[in-house]
C-alpha cells in the first residue's frame, strides 16, 4: 500500500471518529515518508479531538510555520486558536490564509467575526 493510500485510510478513520485506527494509519505514513506534513497535520488534529488542546495547538503552529503556503494547515491552526479563545491571533491567521488564497471561503466566513 502506498503512503497516500494509507493516508486516505487514516483520513477516513479520522472523519469517522476512529482515532486509534487513524493514528495507526498516519504513523504508518510517517514511517514511510518521515515528516509527511499532511499526516502530521492529521495527528495534530486528533490530539485536539482527544482533548490535548495545548499539544494540538503547538503541533499546528509548528506545521503552519514549516509549511506557510498550506492553507489547510494554516486554517485549522487558526480555527484551533479561535476555539481556545486566542481571537486576535486567529483573525491574523485567517487574514494570512486569505493572502495566500483570496477565494478561501471558510476563512472569509470566519473573518466576518473578527473586529
């Protein structure tokens, strides 16, 4: 199985809330492709879904800094900031997403709540 096929399996499990299976799949991706940003992103999201908000935020921040042009990662970092009450920082990140992709619909929707 290719790393991308493994990633898709992990993503499906994550979407279904099967975090243990998702984690296994994403860790298998990382075993094949160390540093795979999308697998690391998904693992960071799972941390938050399981209640490790600080770990999730730290991992998403690191990934966002390492892959500044990835609007998916940056958007989820902004959403996590927002969820944890870091509203000004979240708004800055939403604006950053829009600098990269001016048509990013979800960032536009979230930015409507920023002052």
